[in-house]
C-alpha cells in the first residue's frame, strides 16, 4: 500500500519502481523538444560526439525518473507534495536505446514543519539503474509533503 | 558569434537567451509523459493542490532551460560537451500557462583538464526568468566542454 502522507515516511525506507523501457523514438522525441544535440538526435551524427553513439539526454533520464518515483515512492502523495530543491544530480552512465530503467528511492531525512503542522520536508535519494544494474543517475532532492490528514482548500 | 570551444569561455561571461512561451498544451503534454500529478494535468484538479492552479512540472522547466541554453551559451558547443553533474536546482516560482521564459547563464569557474588537454570543466550558473523578471529556476551545473581544436574520432 502506498504511503499517503508525510507522517507515514520513515528514515531508511526504500522504494523500488517497476522497470520502464526507453526506445530510440523516445530518445529522439525528447531531444527534438529540449536537447537537440547530435548525440541525442541521430545515430550517425552521434558517432562524432563524446559518446560515440545515440544516448538519452540527461534531462530525459531525470524526467523519466520523476515518472518512476510517481510509480513507487510518490504514488500515494501525488498532488500533495512539491519539489523544493534538487540537491544534486550525477549522470553516472549513458542511457542507450532499449535500456530498461528502474528507480530505487531511499528516505534520507525527515523534518516536520514548525510553522505549518500539516506538512514536512523529506530528503530523498534516488538512484536510477539500467537492466544491467548500473547506476545511470544519482539524485538527491528535498520535497515538501503534506500529512495524510492535511486539508487543502480550493484556490489555496 | 557563439563560443565554440572551452578555451573561448571566460569567468564572468553572461549569455542571455531569447524568450520562449510555455502553453497549457505544453504543460499537460509533458506531465502526461513524465509527471502526471493533478497540478500539472488539469485546471480543476489543480485547485485542490498546494499550487491552487495549473503549473508546469519542475522537470519541464529544467528541460526547457536546457533548450534555452542550447539557444544561447551552448549554441556553439552542441555535441562537443556533456553534463557531468548538476550541483543544485531550486524552483523559485511556479511556471504558469503562457509564461514566457528566458535563461541567463554565467560562467562561474573554468578548469582545464590535466590528463586530457583537449577539454576542460566549466561551472555554469543559469537562472530562468519569466516575463515579469521573476526567477522560476536557479541551477548550477558542471559541464565538460571540448576545445575548438579537439578532434573526435568515430566511435570514440
């Protein structure tokens, strides 16, 4: 059962997502919109880049990781949290066509808000792995998350 | 004229992109793929979230900022650099439908590689602003960038 509020998280909890494949078409489509460098756009042009072959944009990997988190650690708090800050992102290995990615998130620290008792801050470390178990991205972020019993008013 | 290699960057240089609009359709399309929370997906559902109205995913803002950087500071080094690390991202204000975003990037530090003389590391701070001059995102990243005269071999 998903965690539905800040008070249900515990330091050290780990959440693992199901895997999700990244296709050549996905890589090129994302790149055409946001990161149209040759290593993300075209197999031949990619040969003359630092990567030597087609790879996903790091921002594609980061965006996919958000999806994987919504399918695991954040499933129950969708719409009841917000990202305050990304503390760091490292792209450890390239993501190549047909890689299957999954995310493992760990709760690193929790701090209830002093001024607003219906919410708290969670520091979450998420490593995104490919099908060979290699880390492709390591990220630490700080999220504001509401308690399960928090009431949101329309137009809050 | 765009900067085409590591040796042409100088600490303190600033680059400003042209503005680019973010539509309601853009926000929902990105969210459907990567961040399907109610505040990014639907005007009515967004009223019952912490934001109170439709806002872009922070990952959408980050990805758009990559595009704005490729249209300014990174224009001449497309395909000849790679993101090593994001040192931090802060989402300072929400991005709402029809906002027009532009990015201002500043070169914070430069370090030539000791082992590979054809490249170096640049720390770049980029603030993404809306049409009211408000910062919507502040980000610092570390990029590896080749010198203008670097030779890349096929399959490098």
